[in-house]
C-alpha cells in the first residue's frame, strides 16, 4: 500500500473541520447579533407597519363605533397607533397604544403637512421620525431621513371613496431601542462562545475518533490483505451502515482471496501430479518399446493410447472449467425440453451399457420445459451419467428420474454402484477432489467433472446435491424452475 504522508489523516481532517465548523457557527452568531439584529428588527417593523396600514385602509369607510372598534382591533393586533382623519383633518378614530408615539405628539400643522405630503405623493407616504429633546412649544418629534437612528415610522394613506369623500389613515409604529436586549444577548453569547470553545475540541476528538478508528482498522486489514495475509480481522461493531458494509465486503474479499489462493496451490499440485502420471506412463512405455523390440506389443500400445486419452480429457476438462469460470464463453439461454435432453443423454450412455452389462433406465413424468443453456445442461447430465457408469463397480443399473412438482423439475441420476464415503461427500463438488478410492483406481477421470457440473448449475441458479452410501450407490440430483412458472 502506498503511504501518502503529504495528505492529512482522516482523524486530523475530521477534527480540524469540526473545529472550523464550531468557529464559523460562533462567528455567525456574533455577526447576527452585532451587525444584523438592528437592521433586521427595523425591516420587520417596517413591513408590519405597512401591513397594518393596508388593513386600516381596507376598513376606513366605516363610521362611528364600528370604525373605532375596527381600528382598535387592528392597532392592538399589529401593536401600532392608528388615526383616521377626515378631509378637514377632524379625528374620526384614534387608537393610541404607545406613549412615545410620534403621531400623537405632532402639532396640528405638522399633521397637516404630513397629510399634504401624502396627498402630493399620490396618496401614500412612509416617513421616519426621531425623538428629540422637547423644546418649549414645538413638538418633541422631528422628521429625519436616516432609517437606523429613527424610532418611529409613520405610514399615511389618502383614501377617496366612490362617493368622493376623502379619509386619511395614519399608522405609527414605534421602534423600541434594542440596547438592553442587545447587551443581555451579548452576555449570553459570551457564555455560549466560551462553552463552544471548551466543548468543541472534546467533541471533535470523540467524533473524529469514532469515525476514523474503524476506517483505519479497515486500512490496516486491507494492507495485510495486500501482503497476502488473509487472516484479517475487520471491525464488526460499527454503528455506520457504510462502514459495516465495507467491513463485510473486505471480510468477504479476504475469504474469497484465501479460497482462490488455496485453489491455486491445490491446482498447481494436482495439475502437476495428474499431468505427470500419464506423461510418465507414456514416456516410460515408449522408451521401453524403443529399447526392447520384444516390448512393442499391443498391450503397451494400448497403455500409451489410454494414457494419451486421459491426458487429453484432463486438458479439455481444465480448459472447459476455466472457460466456464472466467465467463469468456457466451451462454445461449433458451426455453428447451429438459425431458428430451435426459432421453438423449441416456441413449448415448446406453451404447456403453450394452458392452458393460448393466442397464440404463429412464423415468419421466411429463415434458419439463426449462430456461437455460441447453448445451451446458446436457453437459451436466453427461458428466453425472458418465460418473454413475464409471463408479458403478459391481452395480447393475443407472437410472435417470425426472419429477415435476411445485413449478420445478428435479432430475436424479441414481446408481447402485460403489457409493461415496460420508467423509468425502461434503467435498465431492470441489475442484480436483477425488476420493482416495477413486484415486487408487487411477481411472481416466480428471477430478473436474463435478466441478464443471457445479459451475453450470450455479450459473443457472439451480439447487443440487448428492446422497450416497458406500456399496449401496449414489443419487446425484439437481432441480430447475419450469419455464412457465416464472
Ligand atoms: P472424476 O473425473 O474423478 O470422475 P468428478 O469431479 O466427476 O471427477 O468426481 C469427483 C469424485 O467423486 C470422483 O473421483 C469419485 O470419487 C466421486 N464420484 C463422482 N460420482 C460418483 C458416483 N456416481 N459414485 C461414486 N463416486 C462418485
């Protein structure tokens, strides 16, 4: 594994990013309080005052108590002072909720000026008024332009009814000074910031460790795997789904790699052994025939031919299996009659049976159509049939039995031959596995026949298995879904 020292570790990255996040949040809180609180508060107040005026103008046509009540309701709801004037500036309704209201402190001439400005401005006006030191006769309020230092907003609207009568609606929204609130918030913020700066590193440490620990364990395991050490441990107790899945994937890869490595070793050992035996026999017999003319017998020629055949079967089985497992050969998936294939294979084996003196029986319970690669399934039946014949020993019959039930078809290839020892049964489908007995017989088997069967059946998603007992015979079976049950 390449070690990249120039890159930060996961722990330091999460730790520093968490700290940065804490600093940013604190800075944001301070900015919100010191820079934006005031202007945000005033903007909200302004929009509420405009909304209140809109409500007032909608209800300004009423008279007497109704007008009075409606204006009080609106004023109380929006927390604003409301005044409705006639064209001659007579007060028709008056709601006052704030003693520091600019509207109610205006002189009559200031009020008249305001109404005139609203009239000249197309019927609407919004002005800010600031409290100032009261001078003898003047109002305590003066008009100002700067938004941020004002403490009252007066909105005015001139409304002309259909009958031509004019009413002037005035709304005053008081902007309370925020200094006290701000200083209370500031103290609170100082405490919050102190708590963040104390707790953030501790939290950052705990979080970074809990995230980075399983990942660094996985990294160590992956590095060991890379060195060819398949006995790795992966974190199994992670709370995160991704890490658990990664652990499972790594554990699975380790198991598969270890299996592949074992297979590779076994393959080399078995191939060299299995190839060497026939080659030695061929070479030895040929030399004998070359050196001693009297050894040029039909028997020795038979040995050479048989061993050459065995060698050729071994090589072709090895190629077949590696082609199947590497997936280089395309599969030809069609719907076909499995029953037909059973009959064809049993017919081809029957030819041998006539010479060997045993029976081939076929029992089918209907026409079973399945989806798959016909040629491959035929190969499965060929291999199982050939094994049944090869290991028949003193047995007398090989039976192909087809049973259809529950949307599946099961095929049993049964023989009453020598059977398989219980200890061999779990390994029988493994590559190059040949029971001791079979090995001693030095049959022309390659030890790959059942491996080929297993690979094909796995690719078809078939269920398969074997039941056998020594000297009583074996039952190799597989079951496939029927095509019309899908
Ligand atoms: P081989 O080329 O040796 O037959 P296979 O993979 O086809 O290789 O079979 C593996 C081993 O399983 C055989 O060597 C044999 O010991 C055992 N075996 C397979 N089929 C039968 C059977 N029908 N009866 C008894 N033993 C069997």
